[in-house]
C-alpha cells in the first residue's frame, strides 16, 4: 500500500520547542552537569539537537532496547540490545526518548536505570501520546503532546524509513 506523509509539526516548530526545552534544562541543572542517555535509534536526532542547546556541561551515552513479544504491541519486558558504556552511579541522568506511547517500554527502562543509583533520574521526550497510556510514566520534559496517530520523522520510523525527515509527519495511506 502506498503512503504519503502529512506535516504535523514543521521543522521550525520543532526547532523552537527544542530551544525552549534546552533553556529549561539549562536552568534546572544550573551548577551541575547533565548526563544524557539516548534510547536508540529514535531518540538520536532529538538528543543531538537538544544537547546543542544545553549550556551546562553535558556528557552522552547510548543504549538500545527491544521489547520482548510479537507483533506491534510492546510487552513491557525490555531486552537490552546495547547497554550503556558508563555507570550511572552518582550522576544526574536525563533519559532522552522520541515518544512515549503506551508507556510500557519507558516504565520498565526507568526502573532498570534507577537500580543503577544515579543521583537523579529524569525523562525527556520529544512527543507524548497521552491517550495511549497503559502504564503511568513520569515525564519531566515534553516537546509536544500529540493525538493518537502514527507519526514519523525526527528519529521516528515506519518500517525503518523516514527517520531522517527534519519535521514530524503523520503517515497516511493512499486508497
Ligand atoms: P511504548 O511506550 O512501550 O508503547 O513504546 C514506545 C515505542 O514505540 C517508541 O519508543 C517508538 O519506538 C514506538 N512508537 C510509538 N508510537 C510511534 C509512532 O507514532 N511512530 C513511530 N514509532 C512509534
Ligand atoms: Mg523509541
């Protein structure tokens, strides 16, 4: 089935919002450093843009997870495909994600990271679909709340495509 992409959030809108979040994070972490943990692959575009706009000292690490279970529904049991390079103990950790959907992946992941005893642990997501939430997740920084529609761009994919779009779009299927 052919599809096309309708713009939901333009490149300018996304850039402006990331600038605001970067300023907020810089204020909240004043006098400290922030250790950004990027959840691959979706969080990578957002993390790079965000990191450029944070004015306190920043360090970066990356992890890749996959949900156990079949089909499109995440089971909430997360397998670490690539773990972080460095320990989190004593650090002010900010997890950077592309989107919080059901909340299954993130609630599991945040618990797992908390066990590594960071000094603080917060979550920043570019997008949030609150209507879809099944498990409560405490989100500290949100770019945009969006309706329950499948989106791509800025790191988000449909079948591994469209991650490189510089805006957020909705996938629409042609009849
Ligand atoms: P959940 O919160 O455990 O349901 O899973 C969230 C993950 O599902 C995200 O990290 C994305 O990889 C993926 N996801 C959820 N909604 C979308 C979407 O609209 N477009 C692309 N990927 C999505
Ligand atoms: Mg993701």
